[in-house]
């Protein structure tokens, strides 16, 4: 009986403890589930925050691409255009609907395409490429200077799947660089002109002047009148040379300016020669003289005229000179005087040689002949080709 009683007590005790343990276990399970739910909620909130941040970043990036003045595009396999921003439409003229799906090669000349392929190959082999300059085509066929940047696009595994390409219009930048280079070149030319002017003044003029003084001292010891007259003639030519050198030095010191019309420049040359000739040359024009010549050809004609009038002043002893400039299928400069005619020694002068060389350099001819009525006629002529600006105007 005692054992049974004790056993019953023991069984009773077990029945009271078991339910409490089960409740505790349930409470623990509920706590664990609540913790897992809280962790899941925090994870979902963090994921939502990350997704929202990524969405905002993507929206900002899309806004940057859409508002950029640069042309931005992405290329898939076969260099086909997959995306095309408004900047690309403004720069090249193609709408997104018309260009997407087309090869980027349609924007390039053969040379530009070769350069792009070289950059793409560099990215495949080295992983990156530097920006480069190229010329791409617009819808109207005109080419535009661009700075091109090409970057790789890769998938999650790192495989190359395309290229992100940006092109910036650098037309104004290149123009500014060209203007800067031209300004630097002008400064260098002016510095060189100053150096030449100094050398002419300090060395050449002094030597010519010294030679003139030496000849003047010699004439005092010459008794033959004809010999003395010839030496005085040489001294006069040396004086004229010094005046011309001083005029050249002055011109070298002046900045380059836009040339006046050719007619005006021819008239200026004739007016300048009046002081040496003692009278004003007559001048006449025939044909579209101002429209007929490129600047380089006009400068040769003016130099030829200057040399011709200088020869008349030195050698012809003329009282009248006529200058005629004719422009048609050819350009003809004719200088006629009523002087003493051709001197055989003068025909071999360096001035006449320069006139001949100038004409031959331009595919033309030069001749100087005596006139039956007295005096000399000089003809300097060059062809005017159909490609000349004058022939198309």
C-alpha cells in the first residue's frame, strides 16, 4: 500500500510538471518565430531601401544621359545601336526610332570606321582604351569633328557584351586651337621680319652706303668725263637701292593686313613710282581684274609691276609710261615706255631674270622687246585656269 501510494504521488507530480514545460516550449517557439519575422521585416525594409536607392540612381543617370549635350549610345553584338540619347539626335540628326538597330558604321567614313574598330579591339585585348578624335557623319552627309570615348559593357560573369560610346562635338575647340596656332605663327613671322629688317638696316644699307661713298671719292680723281658720268650713274642707282631698302624695312615692320583690291594696289604702285620716274604712269585695266586672281598670283603680279617700273626709272630715261593689266583666259601685265630702248646689259640684269622666273613658276611667259617708234614694251603673262576663283565668279 505504501508503495502504491508513493507511486501514485510520483505519477501525480509528473502530471503537474509536464504541462508547464510544454507551455514554456511553446513560448520559446513563439519568441523564435517573432524574432524571425522581425529579422525578415528588417531585411525587407533594407532590400526596399536598396532598390529605391538603385531606382533613384538609375533615374538620375537616365536624366544625365537625356540632358547631356554629348552623343551617348550603347552598342550590342555586331556594333548595333541599342540606345540613343537626345544629345546624339541633336549632333547627328538621326531620331532614336530610325537609328536604333542600325550599325554604328553608318555614322562613319571608312577611315573613321577603321579607327573605331581598332579601339574596340584594344578594349577586347587590354580591357580599356583612351579617347580619340575622329570625324563622324550627320544625316545630311556633312562631317563633324568629335572626341570619342568607348567603354566596355560586361555581364555579371565579366564577359564583354557591348560598348558604351560617347561622342563630343569639338568643332569650336579645334577652331580655337587653329586660331591660336595661327596667332603664334603670326608672332613668329613678325619676329623674323623684325630680324630681317634689322639685318637690312644694320648691314646691307651700311655696306651699300659705304660703297657709294667710296665711288664718290674715286670720281674726284677721274679725268675722263664719260667714266665719271658712268660712276655717277652707279652712285644714283645705289642711292635708289638704299631708298628701296628703307621702304622694304618699313613694310617689314608693319603687321600684315587684309589686302586692298588689286586695282587699288596697282594704282598705288604706279603712284609710288611717280617719285622715281618724275611723272605719273598711265594705268588701264581690262576684264575682271579684281575677281580674276588668287592672293598669291596677285602678289606675283604686283612684284613684277614694281620691278618693271623700277627698271624704267633706272635705265629708260623715259618721259611716259603706260601700265596695262588685262584679265581673261590669261593675265597680262604690259609696261610700255618711250625711253631710249633696250640696253643689252640691262636685259641680263637680275631684275629681268626675276621677272622671267616669276612668270615661269606660274606656267607663264615673259618678254621685253624694243618698240619701232622707240622705247620698250615689257609683257609678263600667266594662264588663268578654270579652277581659279576668278573663272567661276
